[in-house]
C-alpha cells in the first residue's frame, strides 16, 4: 500500500491506471445496478466472453491486414454490441431459444478469439492480458477512449432513468405508460455491452461479471431506491478498484484478481452480517 502511494505521483502509468479504474467505476455502478435489478447477469456474461473474439479479430486485422488504425477496443465494441443485439432480438422473439443462443455466443466468441490470436504472428501477451485485466498497461489514447465510452454510457443511463426503472421492475406497467419496452431493452443491453468493454481493461474478460454485479449486489442489500443503489455501487466500485491497485502493487500481484477478491470478500461480509443481524432480530 505504501509503495503504491509513494510511486503514484512519480509514474504516469499508475496515474492512468487509477483514472481508468475510477472512470470505469462510474459506468459500472450505474449499469451494474440495472443488470442486477433486471437479473440479466447471464446475458452480460455472454456479452463479456464474445469480446475476446472482437479483440482477436482486431489484432489480426492490425498485424496481417495492416489495418493499423483498427484498435483492439474497436473490435471489442463491435463484438459486444453485435452480441447484445442478437441476444436481445432472440430473447424478445423466441424466448424458448434464449439460453441456447446465449451459450452459443459465449462459446463461439471465446473460440473465435483464441483462433485469431493463434493465427496472428508475433507475441500476443498484451492481447491475452485482456483475459485477466491489463489496467497497468493503459495508454493515454486508451484512457481517452475509455472516458468517451464512460460519458456515453452514463449519459444514456441517467437520461433514460425512469424508462429503465419501469423496464426493470414491471414491463407490463411500462407498456401501459407508452414505453417502447423492446427498444429500451435493446438499449440497456447495448449499454451493458459498452460497460463490459470498459471493465475488460480493468479486471479482464474472465472476471468482468464479478465487478459488474458484486458492488451493485452489495448496494442492493443496503439501499431501497434504485438511484441510491447506483450511487453506492459507484462508490464501492471506485473503492474496490483503487484498493485492488494499491494492495496488488507492492507484492506484484494481478490487479484485476486482487480487485475481485476484495469485492467478493466485501460481498460475503455484508450478506453474512445482514443475515446474522436479521436472525438476531427474530430471536
């Protein structure tokens, strides 16, 4: 912890990592609250794993096709949005096939990513690091891209707060009030997809769902209103990402994994503490 605090003012890469974690936390707190409330964690998981296909394809195009402008983030965004739209349309039109499509996209996305990485010449450690997070490798260009995505996600999440609120708690009521449920469901999935892309650089594809849902789940246990849940979830996510960076820096541990361990321990502590408190009140 002391090593992190003492090196933070001196090393730009630590400052970029800290800013990345804090920026991604804002979108994570807002969209994560919708995901937990709507109970679409499994859909977010599928979207997260298709991101690897987009990352792999983008790197392949960079190296083999000489598309140097095609940043891996672009591939991640396209793959995430495509999978969100496919899942959304299928879940609305053919609910009996939803699980099959979600599982298929999950597997195909990962498999395609691995194939592209294998066929791309050169050393791909930086791309494989997206599986487990690469927050210490964020460049100024990446940071600007993350900031733009963050602004877009937060603006849409706040602007359509009431419509998403109705969608999450009572779809039939939302329809009666004239809300285009299908459109806003697809929009929510697309915002989830963009948030997943933001979090991939923080904790990686493998653990992105944990950071998307754990702070929101903790906030849901402690608050009753959705906007309270969003604020608390955002604060918790910032705390977890900063704590993960600080704790992992000295011992040279993976920052993403450390962040998830801290978040998971906090979730178990809060849920366990509340259960014990409720049992004591009954007796």
